[in-house]
């Protein structure tokens, strides 16, 4: 082993000696590669880099448990990643490409503009700072002004796209909500008319003690049923608005087997059960009672869990979709699941109300009719009022979500004497390293010839 090591040591010294003996050639190779790299570095066109920093504001869909979990794990939220992908879309980049003067000439001699995908790879770096809701848009250009223009235009065009998408969705939602508001107004007026006619016909204008007892027993059930009607109609309006945009009836919940999913079924059953339990508690206590407040919180957690479960199922099928289309599909399936949950809850509440009315069977029919008509009129009026509130909330949301992205630092103007590329020192170092490798290879060839 010692002899072998000595031979290897002698061989290495011999190789270095050969390289030194031919130092003019090896030195010339290294110097030539370095000079060539420097020449290339000076010949390459200068590129400048401009940076824009934007902040993603938390909306109701952005800062849920999934986003918080992503942040804790060091990743970006789904909404932030969607925004990054949308910034690379044709809608955002095509207007910028159209304004650029460096289109390529194809085989036919015609000017051909770059594709948005190729443009983004070559001139854009859009990144999310981990554990934050900040997005950095870095753009390269052949002049400082060009780099600044691209960086700023990406953000401006995206803001236009975001505002347009939100306005379109909310405008459609408002349209369908207004249609349901008109229908709910007519139903409320019809219920009030029936109640008034009953009072006039039976000459009863103030409830008897019996009627008051019935009303107090069934009022909570009627109110809960009315709330389910509101939830169902609001979900139908949301679904109709999304379907009007997506135009893809193949993306229904049955395509993802949502209704057959065991976790979804359990969560939906738990929500229905909690709705019934909550009505029972409201019959005994006020809305400020700890038991009612605790039940409401549990119901909210169950509803949030159902949304997360649905989003996870849909997300596993839409990972390869365009982010904008994937989000619409997600909202569509959420709407369908919301409708089915509201229907199931309403059916359970109706069943318990009927059981309660059977218990009140000893009351006179007039008292029962009076209480039912009064509750129906109150419920219909409540549905109408709640739908109006939903419409107002949609208008506020439309205004707020158009400002979902905020520019923190506008695009900077790079200094003329400080281009981002080419990096001359790095290119020269790479050239020298390549020269050293070629010189080593040359010396190795001479060494093998000598030993052979």
C-alpha cells in the first residue's frame, strides 16, 4: 500500500511538472478562455431588474385554516399561489408583450410575438416570501425604463384582472339575489295578507293565551326553517353566478363523488344534528346564554370543516387546471354542497316541528291556525329581510375584494450603471475555470503519452 501511494504521489508530481514545462501552452489556454469569457461578457446585452412588492390582503377565502396551516409549514397559501400563477397569465402579459419592440421573426419573415409562458420564464421572477402574504415581482428589461415598465405593468394588469373577476362574480350574484328578493317579497306579502284575512274573518286581532303558547313553542322552529331557506337561496344564487362564468356542467359535485364521501356525509349529518340541537336550546334560553353560544361555535366549526373537506377533494382533481378555473369549480361545488346541506337541515327541522305540533294537538284549531299563520308571516318576512342583508353584504364584498392586492413598494427604476446582467466577474471566473479544466486535460494527455 505504501509503494502504491508513493507511485501515485510521484505520478501527480510528474503531471504537474509536465504542466509546468508546458506553461506557455497551459497558461495560454487559461488566459485565452478567460479573455474569451470577458469578451462575451461585454458583448452580451445589458439587462436591468426592477422589483415591485405587493401584499395579499386576507379575504374570507384567503385566510382560512388552510392558509394558516400553509403559513406555519413555511409555504404559501393557495390564494397567494393562485395570484402568482394569474400574474403569468395571457390576460396580464399579452398587453405588455404587445408594447415591446423585440418581437422575433419566424421562418416566413413575419414578426411573431413571444408566448406569455416563454416571456414569463425569460423576463419574470414572481416569488412568495415564506410565512408572509407578500409577493415579489422581479422583471428584467434591456433598459432601466423597460424593466420598470414590465414590473409595474404586471401588477397593474393583474389588479385590473382581479377587479374584473370580482365585479363579474359579485354582479352575477347580486342579479340572482335580487331575483330571489323579489320572490321573497311577494311571498312575505302573501303570508301577511293570509294572516290579516284570518284575523278579519275570525275577528281575532290580538292573540289569546293559547295562541301565544303555540307561537312560543313553534316560533324557534319556524325561524330556523326560514334561516335554512335563506341559506339555500343564497347558495343557489352563488351557484348560478359561478355557473354563468364557468360554463362547464361537467364540474358538478357528483363528478367528484362529494355526496358519496364518508367524511362529507358525517360532517353534514353533524351539522343537521347541531342545527336541531340549537333550536332546542333557543326554546329554553336566550341567544346570550353560554349553551347557545357554545352550540353556535360548534356549528361554525363543523361548517368550516365541511368547507375544508370539500375544497380538499376538489383541489385534488383540479391541481392541473388554470387557477382561475379551479377556483370557480371549487366555488361551484361548495354551492352545491351548501344547497344539499340546507335542504337536509330544513327537512330535519320540519320533522321536529311537526312532532312539536302533534304534542300541541289539544289546542283549538283556531288557535293553531292563528299561530301558524302568524309564524309563517314572520318567517317569510325574515327570509326577505335576510336576503336583502345578503345582497348588501355582496355589495360590500364587491367593493372590498377589488382591493384584495395592495402595492407596498412600487416598481423601482434601476441605475443605468448597475445592470443585473451580465455578471462580468462571474462570467470571467467561469471562463478561467473552464480554461483550467482544458489545461489539465491537455497535461493529462501528454502525461499518458509519456508513460505509455
